[in-house]
C-alpha cells in the first residue's frame, strides 16, 4: 500500500507528486465445499494438502480440474512453483484468469488514466467523473520531470492555481446564469443544474488534474498490464504506478509473479522483465 503526501501551493491548491496504490479486494478461497465432489472420485485427500495463497490456490485448482488431477500422482502444493512455471511456459493463462484483485489508484492524472483504461480484457474500471463531482475535491498531479527543477515546478504551481481559480470563477458565473433564467443552463432537477455547471467548468481542467480510479483485474490481465506498463519502454509516470502495483501483487501472490525480474535503469528508476510474456 502506498499513501503519498498531499502538497499545497501558496494559494491553497492541493496536489500530489506520486501515485497512491491501495489494494481493497482480493479472492477468498474455501475448498471445503468440494468434499462431496472429490470423495465420489476417491480424491478426498486433496483437501489435506496445505493451502497456498488465495490466487495461487484458486488457479491451481482450476488447472488441475482440467485434467481431474486430484489424485496422489498430482503436483502437490509443496511443488506449486514448478506447477506454475509449467503453466507459464506453456502459456496456459486461462487458469490465472479466475482470481481478481481490486485497487484504488489515486494521485494519478487524467493523462495517465487515459492510458490505463485502454487495457480492456479482464479489467473493470470505475473513475471519478468531473461531470458529477464539483471542484471541492479538485487536486492535481505534478510530473516527476518538474519536481526538481525550480522553473518547471514554479510554472506547475502557477498553472494549477490559475486552472483552479478559473474553474471556481466559471462555476460561480454559470450558477448566476442559472438563477437569471438562462435557457441553456436551465434544468428541471437540481442535480441536472449542477451537472450542467460541472460539465461546462471542467473544460479548463488540464491533463494534470487528479482522476482517482478503481480497477479490478484478474491475474492474467494484471500480468499483461505490468509487462506493458512496468517495461523500460513505458512512459515514466505510468511505469512508476505499474511498479507499485507489481510490488503489491508479488507480495501477496509470489508464485504467480515469481518469474519477474526487477531491472535498474540508468535514470534511477526501475522496470520489470520476464521470460514468460503474454501468458
């Protein structure tokens, strides 16, 4: 879990310098209900094998189900590392689509989330809407290239101050237009009035605006995300985010991410590589 610091400009505009990554859901696996199914085939001893982490346990069961390999000649959990090397090497990635993990990603700008939502298969997204959320929750994100350069950092703070003040001014102006009976701003419901204000005022918000997003993905999808976005060829901002996601997933599902190697790059950042790409 990563909880970045929130900064403020002299005018009080809030911003972050790095992403926050919070795991909020993971699978819960209970194999005890399989007793009747396994007993009829004489495989009840399968339940006596010690448990793996939830994602690995679920994936391994689904893989063994394909071959009904629950008997004494199966791969036991103590050798699960070998089992998953075989899965990865043969690209039998369907079995790792079963466990899902949900993250809240924040401290991420809209330019970055535009890239995240391009990952479709195996993912679900829910993102803050600038149309439905007022400027009270506005924050911004400073790119790493600006943070240690006095001129670029000063330009960033002035830019987000201007953007925030413009947003507030436009919002107030549009509310006045509503009250004066302006036709284009009229609506029957109070919520519709607020949406009309927000959807117009958001036009002044740049790609540096924070856009928190909830992302659910299965292991196969997260592996593809990490391989694409934690690569040395990825853009620096999204690579830093992908590395944080990778560290969380590897810590709770070491068997499913054991093949990744961390690479130290010349610019002081990191990336990952694996010989088992696109499992």
